[in-house]
């Protein structure tokens, strides 16, 4: 081999010419950016989203030309923006959205029309663009992208009022801009006749039918049949892309379809579910950073330093775009009576121009004016991309500052309103059957107090007479499975295995040693020597413990329940553990996203509703009178397969105990063996808790709302 031809490339067999094209090195550099950018910019107190974009500028073809924006950035970037919009819909509180829908519509109109009007004026009169080009620029100003939404998710503020209003406004602004763009495109192509608009509206209507009527049925059927975590994740992401592709076919943008898919999946994926944790983890770790880096690689800062025209274009775009979005957010927050931090959050979420603006620019480059000239030239394209960079930086900084302030306000309020009766919360989960461990662990996770953020105790009791060690191996498997469920939901689980000659005594001793507040376990599998519905071990625990006991039996996946029906006995409010079980049922209903229907006497129902109105004002609760003659047979006949029946019962000799409860096991076996249910034995420790003075019990029917609000939110009700 000629020494003169020897080089590093020859030695290692890789071409190191720039830009780097080797897929392994490209992926490694991207991962290095995702890892190092947050570490670097956190020291500078700059949101890491900005770091991703600036890193993309640095390594892109207009920077060091280290990487080429190839097909991988196109693909992963598309997935990333769909992920952002999907998470925005998935993490939203649908009840809160419905209650704030009018405000979202008003803010959406303001944050779309004000930038549209001033953007058109700036393009037509100040920059001298043609009428179609000025309209396209106005559409870019009117729309915005939730680039900074991951910051909201990191601070846990996705259900804050200002966030919900901003997300709703985003969809209104995007839909408005897309409709104008469709009309502009059809006009320039000569197809915007009456038939064009009829077909366009028909496609949108068909898209809505598929998304809101077909999708929920497919989702419910899949989740009921398949529980494998990998299959569930692939199914969810596949449906998101199907919704995005269907939106494209209807003449809308895929990001709108991804957001609406998030709304559809909202009630099927509880916030504390392991599936939610996996969705957020994959998106925030890979796809969303890929999108941000790809956006940065589009930016060309060269003309800003060499061309006066480019400087003027960018200055006008940035000033008009930022000022109009800020004015809309400021006026809306004053009109809605929100705090400054909420107004800053609304501005931060609606300031960034990214995916929607890029899509509209790409459409503009394909359109041709009647004179034969392109609708948008390269100067406008460079100006829009530079505006995207600056708007994303402003959006990230504003959102981060607002999130810090809102989080501080939220934590202060949480400390002030922390229920004293829940300070001792320490949930013990009995895991002796591998078949029901996922169900009872996920139920306990949904019932735990997220403010206290305490872990769970998973207990397995092994018979001391185990010469071959089979029961010990089974115990280890059960505890490992419980630990895996907790880890998937990011919940700490303390596992304990206890040897005992008597099962009940082993559980009772462990309960007291851990100072647990309650215990949750699944219904036993009946054996030939055990003819009772609950089993002799459950009956022994009920007699031996005075703390709250919850027995769970779900026939379908918890996230597919559409209603929780709670039967409450007379005088239940006089039991010491009254508010504890009310709190647990409320958390379960909120996590699942379903309605909860209480059948209780008037005095009891007043106290339940007063408690829920104060601590859980967004819960969808209903109340039905409870007749002393009501039987379990009547409840069973009125329940559907997707209903969960919660029976609040009592131990013998307690205040709310009734003689007919002695036949409870027989009746449950007869009517509920094939249905989903929960049995609750309330806490008997301590004294009865009086209703707090701040609760004003009042039973009412359907909450009042305007006809417009009911009409506009009807499609949201279809989801839930």
C-alpha cells in the first residue's frame, strides 16, 4: 500500500468528510446533543428546549455543517411534533376543558384574529408583498405550535386552567389558519368553487365521525382484550399516526389529528398508569428532542448579518408576531381574572411558530401567482425560519418562568389544603396471586395521594411449612411482579415477604408493624374446601382489622370503565373512615376519567358532595336517592359490563351496620360473580370526623351552563 495514500479514513474504513453521513455516527451525535444540551444550558438557567434548537443550528448545514438534515430528521421530527400535540390532548383534563371551553374559544379567536389582521397589514403595506403572499403570512402569524408544552408536562401543570385554555386556543387558531390556507390554495389553483368547499366539509365531517365514534370503540375493544405493555404502546402510537394521516386526507394538518387523538385516548389512559409513563418517557427522551434539533438545522442566520432586507423582514415578523400574541394573552387573562403567571403561561404556549408555520411555508413555495412567480421566495422562507427560532426561544423562556411561578403557587395551595385525615396514608397491598397483582397494584396507585407522594407496601405471606421452598419462590415472583408494576408507574414499592403459620395473623402483624392505614387485595380464587364468596382469609382479616379494607375484582381493564356506581348505607357519615373511602373513590374516578354515581340517603349525599366540591371540584359526580329496600339484585340488573360497582359495607356492631349485611356474601356470589366490583369496609379507628366548616353541602342536578357551551362541548362528552 502506498504510504502517501494512507489516512485515518483508510485505517478505520469510514468516510469522515463533512457532513457526516454514517448512520451510526449521526445517531450518536444526536444522542450526545440530547444528553449534553440540558446539562450545559441548565447551568446557564436556560430551558433545555432552547439548547436543543441552538444545537441544531450549530451542527446544521448553516452552522458547522456537521450533520445533514436527512430523511431521519424528517421522520423523527414528524414523530416528535405529533408526540407534542398528542401529549397535549392526552394529559388534558376533559372536564376542565369543557368548563373552560368558552374561555378557550375566546382566547383562540383573539390569538388568531389579532395576529392575522396585523400580520396581513405588515405583509401587504410594510413589506410590499402581494395580496396572496400577505394572506399566507397572516396565516403563519395566526397559527402557533405547542413547542414549549414539554416544559408544562415536566412541572406537572398540564391540567392548570391557563394551560387548558391555551391548548384549546391553539386548536382554534390552527383550524382557522388551515381553513384560510385551504381557500387561498384552492383559489390560486383554480379549484375553489362550490364543489371544492362541499367536498372539503364532507371530508372534515367524515374525519370527525371516524375519530370520535369509530376510534373509541376500537380502543376499548383492544384494551379489554390485550394487556401486554409493548402491544398497548404500539397500538397507541399507531392510532395516533392513523389519526394524523386521516387528518391529512381530510385537508387538515396531521398535528391537528394527533391532538384530537390525544383527546380520544384521554379517558383510556389514566395519568398514573404505567402506559402513560412509557408514552411520556419515549417521547421526551427521543422523539421530541429530535424534532427540536431538526428545527434548529433549518435556521440560516447568515442573511441576518449580510442582508438589510432580511433584517427588516425578520424584525417585522418577530415584532408583529410576538406583540400580537402578547396582547391577546394579556387581554384574555385580564378578562378571565387570571394571575400574571397564568397570563405569561398563555403567552408562552401561544408564541412559538414551528410545525404549522413550516407546513404553510412549504405550501407557499409550491403555489404560483397568476404572473408565474412563486408565492414565496427564498428571502421570505429564510425570514420565517429565523422567526421560528426566535419565537421558540421566547416561548421557552416565558413558559419556563410561568411554570416555576405556577408550580410554587400550586404547592403552597396544596400544603394549605392537605387533608389532615390523609396525613397517615400508608397503603398495604396484599400480593399472593400473580393473576390479579397488576389489577390491585394499579388500583392502589390510582388511589394514592400524589401530593403526599408516598410509596406502597407490597406484602406476600408464606406458610411456614414449606419444606421444598415452592411457596418462597412463588412469593419472590409475586413481589417482583408488584415491584415492576410500581416501577413502570414511577411509584416506589417496598416489598415484604413474611413467614407465618397462620395467614391472617401474618397479615395483621405486618399491617401493624408497618403502621399501615389501609389494605387492598383481590378477591380470592375459590377452592373446593371454601364455599364462601370472600374466602375464609378475607373474612378473618375483616374481623381482625379495624382499618379500611378494600377488596377488588375487575372483570375488564380499569381504564375501560365508563361509570362507577357507589352504594352507600344509611348512617355511613358517622363512621370514622367516612371521608377516607370517599377520597379513594374520587381519586379512582378522576384517574379513570369516568362518572361516579352515588346512591345514598340525602344527609349522607350532602356531605359527600360537599367534600367533593371542595377537594375535587372537577369530578363528574351524580347522586341518586338510596332506598332502604334496595337490593343487590336491583343494582346488578342496572349495571353494564363497563360499570364498576362499589359497595360500602360495614363490620358487625358498627354504626352503619344493617342486619341484611349478614347475607352480603351470598347475594354478591349470586348477582356479582361475573361483574366488576369493589367492597369497602370503612376505617373504624378513631372518632367520627365532622364535616369541615368550609363545606357547604348542596345537592343539585345538572350544573347550569349556557346552550352554546353545551353545544360546543358535546363532542367532548362523546369521548368521556
